[in-house]
C-alpha cells in the first residue's frame, strides 16, 4: 500500500512538473511571438515611412526641376526681347515663389509622414504591450489553476 501511495505521489509530482513546464513554455512562446510581431510591425512601418520619403523627395525634385525649367525658358525669352529687365525679374520672382511653395509643401508632407510613422510606432508599441500583458496574465492563471488543483496531502503523504 505504501508503494502504491509513493508511486501515485511520484506520478503526481511528474505531472505537476510537466504542467508547470508547459505553462512556462506557453509564456515564453507568447513573449517570443509578441517580440517577432513587434519587429515585423516596426520593419513594415519603417518600410512605409521610407517609401513615403522617397515619394516626397521624387515629387519635390520633379516640381523644382519644372519650376527651374520654366524660369530658364522665361529668362531666355526675356533676354531675347526688347524689354529684358522686367520680364527677367518677373521670371525670377515666379521661380522664387514656386520654390517657396515647394518648400512649404515639402515641410507639410514631411511633418505628415513623421506623424503617421510616429502613430504607427505608438500603435505597435501599444499592441505589443497588450500582448505581453495578456501572456503574463495567462501564465499567472495557469499557475493559479495548477496550484489550486493540488492535493497537498497526496504530495506530502498523510
């Protein structure tokens, strides 16, 4: 009879250890998953941000080049005409205004891109924090259930 109790106690101890290990490994997997999800989110956000910056840069270069070509053509036409000075000054003024508008638009678009990226990063951080918190809650629930299911008398022996 004593051997049966000892074997039963030993089996329960092994089961207890196995369940405890499983609960812990579930926590580790959940934390790893949260980390990988967070890294993927950061990578995707950075890719989107860089694509936006490339788009803005290309657009600004195109617009600046167009404004400069317009200025160059207007200046060339002004120099070929009789009243060179006023037309050349008008062309220069138009170019400066166009360049200022391009710069202002660039500033707004960069601020928007930065704001979008910051919001995405904050959203990702909130998501990973929630995942970690939930993983830890699940771990604690598992531990609570494990300990609540124990029969102390069976483990220690009566």
